[in-house]
């Protein structure tokens, strides 16, 4: 009685246990890497786009959109000009503006940027999928010389509520003398967000004015020193800020308000949509993701090449087996289909094993990725786009198996039964 082809295929696979297991593992690891890179690429892009969420517009001095985004959100670089406080007040009173959070940059603390703002920063600035800022310890600043530090600042420098810190004038290589006569007290530590907020020291706008009372033109005024206890006698209302984050009453008005700001008379301003500009920035830095995807595709190709090599190398040892099958009534086409079926089964099993391995890895490292890098990796089996990749792997395995299947097809019964010395 002739056995079904699928039964012969399974028996043939079991008969070559070690080679089958090694091939299966190679394919599974290749699929894990391919889908892992694709998943990280998509989730990293989503997390990057959600570095700042819930903010409809960012307004700053007229420059480039990406430049404004870099220094206002990522704290990279510096603004060419500041925005006068009178313009900020005018924007705050705009009928379509629900809230406005000013941002003042220019100082630093031991390599971390200092962000001057208001308490509204903690109420309105959101990260991720509209996740509000949370305090891991302490509370928001209240006094002039209070400060809130991000999670990375606290972890790197060992800060906790009550710690005393001193700010430096300037940032990066331009950092000058310290404002040592006006120390700050840490009142709160923010929970980790995986965004630039983690690397920031936040103080009130009044604090920015206070530490610069005896400074002018970027340097200390000779012979003038105003102690911290006397700053209350001066007007500490802000004069200029770097940028402003704006939330609107209705999202439908965002383009109209943006156009009004960009075309307004007087002080030239630029209003950008954070999401659009983040996508533009991603196209610049996203070349790395495409390189990683190409590398993972090559790894899959190597795994499939191993499958072909295993099948081809086993043909010599299987000539007698194939010849017996021919003698029992199997035609050349049956032998061809047998080899093709083996390859497809190994590819399907490898894909399934790779998906399960990726799910386990995703579930294990997702909390760490979110906490350390702000990448929200969702532990899932497969989505629609990943099914396309899996189908491509199986199709490639089917195509790759044509060579060994064709060689097996051409083996003759006489060649298989010939005793080789």
C-alpha cells in the first residue's frame, strides 16, 4: 500500500534529526531577527513620533522647522533668537489657545540642560501616547530656587529631593562660570519617560531671571554681586524666552492658528506642528533603521542558504533512499514534491518557532526598553505587515528548494542502486 506523501515527508525529516534541528534553529533565529528589527523599527518610529504628544504647536523665533524642534524638544543646539515675553503674552490670550507653556534654555548643570518654564509644564506636557508626566519622588518647584530633575539626571548624579545643586551659565562647550552664589534645592524627581525630559533640570522662569541679575551680555558684571536672599527685591518677571508649547481649544483650528502666527506682523515667529516635523526629522535619521532591516534580510538569506546546503549535502546519502522510493512506485514528480514539501515544512516550523521566540523576548525586554529608551515595544505574535514578511520567508524557502528538488528529480533508479566504491 502506497504511503501518503506527507507521511513520507515527516518520516524523512525525523530520520535526519540533528540536521533538521540545526536547520530549524537557523531559520527560527533568522526570522526572529528579521521580525524583531521590523518591530523595533515600527515601534521606535511610533515612540519617536510620540516624544511630545498633546501639543498642537511649537512657537519660536523664525528659523527652520527641524532646528526649532531640535532645540525646543530635544534640547540639541541653541536658538538663533529668543521670543519677547510680550509676544508670549499675546499668544497666551489668543482666543483659540487653551494653554501655553514657555521654555527658556541657555544654562546647564554638569552636562544636562536646564529648562526654565512654569508649573504648567507638569500639567500639560505629555509623552508617549498622551501619558502625563509623573513624579517618582517629591513635587513640582514652588520657590525661586527650587528645581525638578529628570530620571536620568537623578540616576547619574544621585539626586533626591532635598539635594543642593548649582547651575552653570551656558551649555555644552560654551558652559561658563557657575552660579555658585545662588544654589538650588531639588524638590522633585520625575519618573522615567525615555524622552529628553529625563535629561533635563527644570526650574521656574523667575529662577532664570534671578541667576542672571548680575550678568550682562553672557558674562558677570564686574564688581556686582547680588546674593540669593536679595533677589526678591528685583523684578523677576521674564523678559524673553526660547520657545513656547501650545495646546489649542480645538485641533481643527491648528492650521489657521499656525498661519496667523507665521504671517503676523512685527516680531517674526515660526509655528510648527510637532508631529509633522518629527516625521520629517525621522526621514533624516531613519536611514539606520533601513540598514538594520537590510542586515536582517541578509541573515534570513543566510538561514535559507543553510537550508539549501543541508538538502543538497544530504542528497548523496539519500540516493539509495530515493531509489527505493522509485522502486516502490514513486515517480520523479513525487521525489521532486517530497523535497519541496520538506523545505516548506521546515520553513513554516522555523517561522512559527521564530515568532514564539520573538514574543517571549518582546515580553521580557519591553519594560526595560520603555524605562531606559522610551521605546514602547508591544509584545504580540504577528500583525498584518509581519505576516507578509513570514509569507516572503516561506516563499523564498520554496524557491530555494527548487535546486535540490530538481537534482533529486534527475536521479535515476540505476544511479541510486549503483554501489559506489
